[in-house]
């Protein structure tokens, strides 16, 4: 449902790169009748503290902050305060974006998109709509064929393998534990899910590669 929002939109922004926050500040300065930046921060904790005592319509959030926070947790905290959240990210893997949306984010804007697209996305979110800043952002957020659908237990097994746990030991490390035969079944299902997308994995290493490509896993280096 579209909501009436008094102009200018009261915006908060968090990013651990100061240049990004300055860019958002500049955007607000260029459109003072439409935006006002009422809070800015470099960590999720700073942002939550900054918005606690003031009215904020939309929070602009980077997906990844070097503060140990998880974007879905921050989104849930802010939406509980009545603040709509728009992800502002360089991420082009679907699963981190979709996890943020499932947590309550009202849209996604890509940092590579023009400032005008960001402004429009902020306005749409403020009015109660779901917003994307470009065709690519829309595909990342909505195309169900872009990523394999891995069940939680399949993903847990894959995460353990990616962390260096031998396949024979994965079952004992899972919570709750399972038999080795069950782990083999999980990996067979993962391979089938990627094969259905014409992305053959061949072996467990291939499964890790494709899961990283989807954004299920973050690998060192």
C-alpha cells in the first residue's frame, strides 16, 4: 500500500566507507526539498543508537559492515522501530540480497546505479512500495532461477565442507548429527539442484564454487 510521506524524507545511512556516506549526504544536499539526512553512521550499533531518539522514514544500509554485524539482524531491529530499510550495496550475488529482503528490507539499490535511481528507490520505499534501482537489482531480488534453492541442512553440510571438515566427519559435526550416508544424500541433492539450473558441479568442490557464486558461502581470499 502506498503511504503519504511528508517531504523531505527523513533518511539515515550507514556504510563503513566514509566516501559512500558523503555521497548520500551530497545527494540530500542536491535535493533538499525531497531528502534530509538526519543520521549517519559507520557501524550498525552507531546507526541504531542514532535513530533511537528521532524520526526516520528510511534507513539506507550497506549489506556488509566491518563491525561484526549481520544485515538481517540490523534490518529486523530497525523495522521494529518503524523504519523502512533500503539495501545499498555492491553485492551482485542473489542470496545475501534475498536474505535481507526476507528479514524485512523494502528494496535494494546498487551502488553502480545512477544517483537518480537511488533517489527514486528511496522515495518508493518511503511511500510503502518495494523498490529496486535497476533491472539488475530487480533480477537479483526476484528471479527464482538465478540461484539454487538449498535446504538448511544441505547448506549446513556444505558450510562444514567449505570450512575444511572432511566429508566423512561432516555428519558428526552437524547439529543434530546425521549418518555419513545422509551427508552423501545432501551432496547428491545439491548437485541435482545445480544440474537443474544447467550448472553442473561434478563434485563437492564444484558445489562449494557454485554456492559461493550464489552468495550462500563466503570463501577466504
